[in-house]
């Protein structure tokens, strides 16, 4: 994917806000590794990966809860709290062992920045984990704003999470795009009145072609054309 200055002029002054897990980075291997670590401690079986992947976008606690249900067992809230602490401690130490940006992500970010776009991350991952992961993958400095689950008093699907990301990135909602992989991302964008691109390779409990996004892409090779089409319509 090579820059096309004439084409990419359409991105000048635009703000592109990305979800993180399942959108920019395939984090499933390390998240599932942390889950399995916590479950092993509780002598609970690990669910099949294809069972747990759709719940990744709902966060660590939901992954643990679904694993307990899948095992046909119940645990107290205090016990789940303990498993969550084990999960998060393990994840902090192993956040980028097997997590990788999706193909063409780094190139898309570079082209977008060179074209005058502002970039932000709006994720329901805790902010410290988002910054740690992006730093480990050498992507942190590309983003003018990184807002996580605990950055504000609200989080996705509250539209303020997205509009504040746009503001902190230096942009305005009237020239912004949200990029995500889940119903939460699409709902957030629609609540904020922001056009949204969905990626088909992320973590969703709903088929991606049923998310209701303005554009669905199957590869970041298609991202620039999708972004330009939304910004010029």
C-alpha cells in the first residue's frame, strides 16, 4: 500500500479513532493465555478458543464468567474478583508475547498521519494496559489520544468516550470516523453521530455483516478507500 497524495488529501484534518482489541491488534492469544492462567489456578477447565473469542470485547471479567458457565459451575463474586486479579497480573506481565497488529495496520497509520489525519484510540481496555500494549508494539506515538475504560467516568457505548477521544486528539466530531469490531463500537459511533467502519476479523458476538456499520472491511488494505468514501460523501 503506497501513499497517493492526491487521494489522501481527503484525510487532511480528519480524525480517525480506533478500537484496540480485535480492531488494531489481535490480542486474543495473550488474553486467552491470561484467562487460562486464572482458570488453572481455580482448577477450572479452559473453554475452546472459538467459544471465548466473541466475549473478548466485553472484557476480562466477562471472559471469566463465560468460562465458569461453560464449565457448568458457579463461583461467588469474591471468587471471580480473585480470578480477575490473577488474570490482570498475568496479563500485565505477558501483554505482547503473542499479540500482533493486524496486517497493514502500521502502514495505514503512517499513511493517515502523513496525509494530515489525527489518530486516537477509544477502547474499553484499561488505559494503562492500552498504553502498555501499544508501547510494546511500537504504535503508541502514532496516537494523539488514548482513552481507556477507566480514563473518564463513562466508557463505550457512552458517546462521550468517543467524542472526548476526538477532542483530545485535536479533532472535531463533524470530520471524524470510528473504527471498530463489535456492536459496542458501532452503537457508540451511532450515538455520537459519527460514521463507523467495522472490521470483519475482530471479536464480536454478532456477525460482522449485521453490525450496522457504514462500511465493513475485511482487510486494512481496503481501509483508506473506505475512510475517503465516508469523508467525502
